[in-house]
């Protein structure tokens, strides 16, 4: 499911993949590389990563986004990817949001709230 959020775009996917969380994170991050994000780089781990009550693994990427219709304008962005597994279900949550480098702030509070409120099957 893909959602428009206040600070950007939020996607939640479910899978039964046998890939490790790190492999899934790298796979998702790879989909963002290209001319619109030419300098995408791994910023570091997302500490306290969770989806609902399930602990997960998270990584943050950063770069400069060049919108296709932006007329040369660019935007600093952060991409946070969290993977959590419960039983045979793996959830991949990806937040693509504007970033304020002066305050080291990613505008994704509504996305974080959605992950906190997430309910796994059977809860």
C-alpha cells in the first residue's frame, strides 16, 4: 500500500520472502538509485526500528532528489527502510521524506505513528 503523507511518501509491503532483512533493505534501496537520486548514500542504522510491537531492522539513506518536473530544483531527502518479521510474514516499510539538514530532521512523524499503531495478524 502506498500513502501520501505530510512529509513525503510512505509504502508498506508484505512478503513471505526468505531473504534476510539486510538483503530486503538493500533491494528496496536499490530501486531509488538513478538520475532522480544520483547521490543516494547509506546514512546509517535506524535505531529502535519496529513495526507495531515487532522489533525490526532499519537503515536510513540520504540524497538529493531531482523531481522530473522540477525545473532543475532539488530537495534533500531521507529514505528510511524498516523490515520486521513475525512468523512467516515479513513487512517492509519505506518512508521517503524531505530532510532538513540544518536541524538534522526528517519530516516523517505521521509515518512513525502509523508504524507504532500497526497491528499484526492475530493481534
